[in-house]
């Protein structure tokens, strides 16, 4: 495909293709409910345009989209750089820990320099602090769980005590009704005392 050499033929072709392009843009906006903006300049600089719903709104929409995309790309690049830096730092720490592990396991501290021994000492102190902090946190979490369990048991005990009281009151009421309907009926005193002894105060 190459440029039409004849100026008249080129102008005729431009008019036909322009009209077809504008028609396709209109059909796309109507049939697909799409937001469409079309700008065409003729070889002589004449402007032809089509927009649905509005050329200005579509341009603003495009600019916002481009801005959001560029911002997202910038953030992604910054996050990638940060991840690379963190990864490199983590690799260095792992290498140092591997060296420390080999030296400690092999007990080959005699060949270490004063600086290396100082680094080992600092690393051990940090590790010990971390272990103590985790141990303290574990104890704290365990105590919290025990307190929650104690509260749950106390609530359950209170519920059961209330249930026993209600049952005992109901039994007394039942005996009273029986006495009224069927004559005298003595409730075993020892049973009452035993039931009352079971009911928490």
C-alpha cells in the first residue's frame, strides 16, 4: 500500500473513506452503546469529527484514563524497585546467617577475625532477644486463652446453678400442688437439704 499519486484520485478516495469511517463510528456508537470520538484532518487541513456523546467529554475521559494508567505503571515500577532492594537485602542476610551457621556448627571460631566474632556476637544477641520476645508473647497469649476459658467456665457454672435453682423451685411448686389436690405429702427433708447443698450460694 502506498500514497495515491494523482491529487484528484487521492481527494476522491479520501472523501469515500472518510464517509465510510464516519458511518462506522456512528454505527459502533449506536449498536454497541460505545463512547466514540473520531477526528480527521483532510490533506488541506480541514477538520472532520464525530463524537458520541461529546468530543470534549471523550477527550477528558481519555486523559483521565491515561493519567491513571501512567500513575499505576509508575507505582508498579516503584514497587518493583522496592521489592528488588528488599530481595537483595534479604539475600545478604541469608548469606550472613549461612556463614554464622557453618561457623557455629563446625565450631570453627578460631579462624574468625575480631570483626567476624563481633558480628556473630551481635547476631546471637539479636536472635536471643527475638526468642525472648516470642516466648513472652506466647506466654501472654496462653494467659489470655486461660482467662477466656475461665470466663466461659464461670458463665457455664452460673447458668447451671440457675438451672438447678429453677428445677428445685419447680419441684417445690409441684409438691405443693399435689398436697393441695391429693392431700398431705411430706417432701423428704434430707433430700431438700441435699439439693440445697448442691445449689451454689
